[in-house]
C-alpha cells in the first residue's frame, strides 16, 4: 500500500472521532480540537457514542433480518471495537466487507487489523471517487454487484462540502445496487443555525478545510427520496431501534445524528 504522509499539525476528523469514543489512536492536536468542539457543542461525545451504537445495530439488523452478506463502508474511520466485519461475520463468517478511507492513520491501522481476514479489505481512495473504488481489484474480488449489498455512509457526509456532491455520491452508489440492497445514511444536523454555523466554521478551521458542514434534516431527507425508508423512518439515530433505554438516554442537545435505513426499490 502507498505510504502516505501524516501531518501531525492538523487535526483529523477521524482521529477526533476516535478520541470522543475513548480511543487512543489520536494526537494532541486532535484532542485540542475536540476540546474546542466541546465548548461549542458540549454533547459531542454523546453524539459519537450514539453514532457508533447505531452503526452496530443497523449492521446487525442487515445481517440477521435481511441476510445481507456484502458491505461497503464509505469513510469508515479508525478501526475500533465491534467493526462492521466483526458484526457481519458473526451472522455469517463468509460476509465480505470493503472499507473506504483515505486518512493515512486509518489506512495504517486498518490494514494491520484486516491483514488476517481474507473477506475484508480497506481501500486508500477518496470516498467520492466511485469509479476508482468500484474498479479496484480488492473491491472486485470481494463485492458482487449482481447480489444485494449494503452501502454505509455513517456519520461521514457532513465531512464533504456541498461542492463534493454528497447527495449525488449516495445516488451514484445506489444506482449500482440491485433491488433489495440497502443504503444507510446518517449525518450531523441541527435545527439551530448558530450551532450549524459555529461547528462548521470550527471544524473547517481546525481540519484545514477537510470538512463540509452541519446540515438540516431536510438535507438528509433529500438523500432518501429514491429509496424505500425502513421503519422506524428517518430519526435521531438514538431512536433507531434502540437496544436499551440506557443507550436511548445518552441524548444530545444542540445537534444530532439524523438518518436511517433505505432499501433500493425494484426498477420495473
């Protein structure tokens, strides 16, 4: 795999997320940026936990209830406990997972984690570069587009500016999937324009422009316009089939992760 330079002077959204989850794969610059973020949005740690729990629940539902055995995790972030392949392969050891991320720390740690798992791969590709992703030999070895699969965009589209076309990205991917496949999307939203502006400006400044924006619920709803939204609909992910009331009470106040699970309909 190509060796990539890690600029330790610039925070990474992936490493900030790792710190908020209690991980150790981060640097002082990331921790400082998180402290600034917590001043603007004090429930950011709860947001990170809620999002991670949602990812684990939705993969379990896809595997157990819908029999999905193929997954593409766009902007997968740093490996942590209970990753997509671990949950999917508990349901079926033959489940195949492709992670996509271009953060050099994510790539280094992810590759070391996945080296011994023949049914997983991590691609060093920008998640918007779908032509390269779908043509990558590691991808074509694992993923069969003639069979149902799940495309995951979990807490990542807010990292893309509008100019990168986050909605068009999801549509492009969904168009490749056979009916009966699924798309998972959630992203950071807020009803408060002050929170949206302050967090967006902070993250853009701290990450050197590697950020999109905190959006509104309507922006997420547009992404699902050509998908069949599964119950319980588009919601704060804390309310998406929660395992327990304890987790559901890990609430955020000023902003939230909003989204859900969509099914690719028949094209007849």
